[in-house]
């Protein structure tokens, strides 16, 4: 699943607006909007704050498995 889609879905689940998420994550609403639209990336630091506000964690996806 795409990280942008995951963030948008969690925002909807928690009824949190872009403006409120941006405020809590200490970033601009415009920058968050561009990120969610796919026209701009976030720094790792900002992405980390956004994920933290939403209670999300990034975990690496395993391809295949250990044998």
C-alpha cells in the first residue's frame, strides 16, 4: 500500500483535517497537501512526525523469506 494512501485513510479514520495534521506535525498545510497529492516529497523528519501524530509506524516489507 502506498504511504500517501495509508496516511489519507488514517486521517479519515481519525477525522483529522490536513490543517490539523500539519499543525500537530509542525509542518505547513500546503506542503502536506502537495505530499498527499503526490507532487512533493516530505523529509524523513517531517514524515516521521506525520506518522507519529497518526500513530503509524513504517516496517520494512520482507520479500520471500528466510530459509
